[in-house]
DNA sequence: GAATTCATGTAAGATGTTACATGATTAG
DNA sequence: CTAATCATGTAACATCTTACATGAATTC
C-alpha cells in the first residue's frame, strides 16, 4: 500500500495541499519513483480521510479541499518509513524481452538493443529538463528530490552501459 | 499484459512445459525481472489456450498438461518483442522512502540507509547463489539469462554505491 | 466571451496478491 | 506407509489503468 504512504508523505511535507496540488506534485517529484493517476489519488484521499490519517483542514473555491495530516497519520507514516520491510524492485519490461531475444533474427535483436539505448538517452534528457524546470529550494522535498535525481542519472547511465555491453556480447555469439 | 508474453516466451523456448514446470522456470529464470504467482500463471494459461496462442500438446499423470506455442502465439510473441513500445521501469519502494527521510530523525534515517545497503548485499549474494545453482547450458534461456544476471550484478552495485553516497550527503546536511 | 486551468469525482475492467482446496505419484 | 513433490485449480480482495462526467474560476 505504498500509494497511501506516498500521499501521506506529501501531505506531511506540504500541509494544506489539495488533491489537485498533490497530483501536480506527483508529476514533478514522485513521477519517477511512484506514479499515480488522478482517479487513484482521489480515491485514496477519501480512504485516508475515512481512516483518520488525514483530514480536510479547509474548503476553498471550486470545491477545493485542503488536506492536513493527523497525529495518527504521522505515526503511521513514520512507522512505515523505518519499520516496514521494503519491497525490492521488480518487473522490468525491457529485460524481460532481452530474455527472449534468441527467438528473433539477430538484426532485429540488435535493433531492439539500439532502440533501448536511444530511449534511455531521451529519458536522461527528460530528467535533465525536469531538473531545470523545477524551482529547487532548501525544503525537504527539494533536498531529497535532488538526491533521487542523481539516482536517476546513475540508473540511466548504468542501463545504457549494460545495453551496449550486452549488444556486443550478442554480436559475438552470432559469429 | 507482459505476464502473457513472459509465459508465451517460456513456452516457445521450452516446448512441452507444464504449468508446474513454468512456475519453477519463473522462479529460477524470470524471478528478478517478472515475478508471477501460481494462481496468476494457471489463470493466464487458460486464457492463452482459449485465445489460441498456446495449446495442450500432451496430458500426463496427475492431470499434467504440457503446453506448446501455436503459430499464432509465436507471431504475437515476436510482434510484442520488437514492435510494442516498452514500459519504462517505475515504482521503487526504497527510493520513495528516501523522499521522506527529512521527516524522521537523522539517526533513524542513517539506519534506514544502512539497512538498504545491507539488503543489497544480501540480494547480491542470493543472486550469486542462484547463478551457482543453475545448470547453465548453451540454450537461449541460459545465454540470455547470463546477460541478465550481469545486469543484476551491476544494478545492485550501482544502487549500493548510490545509497552510500546519499547517506554521506545526508550526514553533511545535518551539520 | 472563449479558452485554459482548477477541481473533484465515478465506473469498468485489467492485473496482481493471498489464501484456500484438492488429490495423485514418487522417494525413502 | 509417510513425507515430499508434482499438479491444478478457485475465491476474495487489493491495486492500477483508462475513460467518462461535470462544473467553477480565472486569464486573455
């Protein structure tokens, strides 16, 4: 149930945010680590309110509801961050396909690998653009967000390197 | 719908495998890139059969059903591998928590980072053990499986390095 | 006054997890 | 004969995606 905690965390950091604000926050800050859709978000806000982990602290124009975290919510959030075992990352679409590249013609396989490397380059550029577009401050979300950005850079670089290496290995196999 | 294609791929490589065989194969070869549970697997085998992408080629003892891929299934598999755009990896439980480490006491945050590094070490060792336990041949699954193993090694190393770096950055912030 | 942004919600369907349920065959 | 392994399936529930639906406030 990490979406729940992602929301809880954002509300803890940005007190008084609305569902709409949180949706934007997801797009700019959590998009790379925990994407969420609008419908998921509003649904979860309702459940969190019902569970007493957050509450509506203010109602504004256009039905706007500003949320704040409750003491109970903060307790649950902190407990989750440090005490709940993390679930290791899994499910990697492109790696899954690599497993089956023996089934396609070598030229097609090389094309696939090249496409992955190109896509990684684009994503690295998107990340840089996002980094440039964000108004970084010295709030927690900025500070830790920058650390996570660096992770993204290293991740893309490592993957691109591996794809280049694996493509060469595959070429060698064909000979 | 990648589970569908993972199954299709395994059946293409290991003709005549049963649901049970495929489950074991998932555990040893696809576990790190695409985990699946037993119930998901049997359900999907039924759907794939109904869709005409695979078929029961033999029935054995204890109700065992051996599956084979159909021409249609092979077509769908190849189309998926090279033509369907890959979905980028996302959702990273530990990175999500890093985002919120500003909310916990510095000592607890350092503990969290240390625990992640330790967990990565254990997973690297598990991977090495798995690699040693597998009877590697020169079949496609072995050849490409080894490439993916190398990816796992690099991935764990990169993550451990980043966690160490980020932990130091965080220490510097506290001063 | 028209377009954009702000703002919230519901519904249907796909996918994934956990637990339950059953029984045949083989190895020791 | 007993335990482990082989073998398949269902049910309930949680989670995620895509699409639909509506309307107020602001900006140009």
